[in-house]
C-alpha cells in the first residue's frame, strides 16, 4: 500500500528497484530457513512485497498507454509478468536438477534418499 505514496516523492524506477533488492534479500533469508514454519513465514513476507511491486508495474504500463489501448497494455503487462515467473521457475528447476544429478543423487527419489542417508551430518527421514 506504500508504493503509490512513495511514487509521489521518488521516481517509480527507484521504488521498483528498491523493492526488487529487498525481495532478493527476503528470498535468500527464506531459503536459508531449514524449518517449514520459517520458510513459510519468509515467503509470506516475500509475497507481501511482490504484490505492490507488480501493481506498481502494471500501473506504470497502463498509465503510459493511450486510453484506447489501456486494455491491451494491461494484458501485455500481465502476460509478461506471468511469462517471467514461468521462465524463472523453469530455469531454477533446470539448474536444481542439474546440480542434483551432478551430485550423484540418482534419478529417482529412492536413489536420492539412499545418497542422502550416506552423507555425514543430519539424519534423513524416510
């Protein structure tokens, strides 16, 4: 809810950039969690920051379009955001899978669990 107020005093690009930086820090903190409640709480905070950033982005795009093209601009903005998220998830999934396989964890869940049990440190539950 602060994004529209901030944009009155600070350039929109600076507001979006600052939010994106804080979002990255929050994601990093959420990923280091370890316990499920901590990870869930981290993602709640992350998505509380993503909403205003996305709304501000759509507002900037639609506001820059001619009134008769506002609907097309909003559709293009939403499509590009969804495509960006999908490509990001696909990229992270691919990188994660490559790291998983390079670590010799195997191709199946059973093989991965066996590999995890052989590692020193934490005990892996079935």
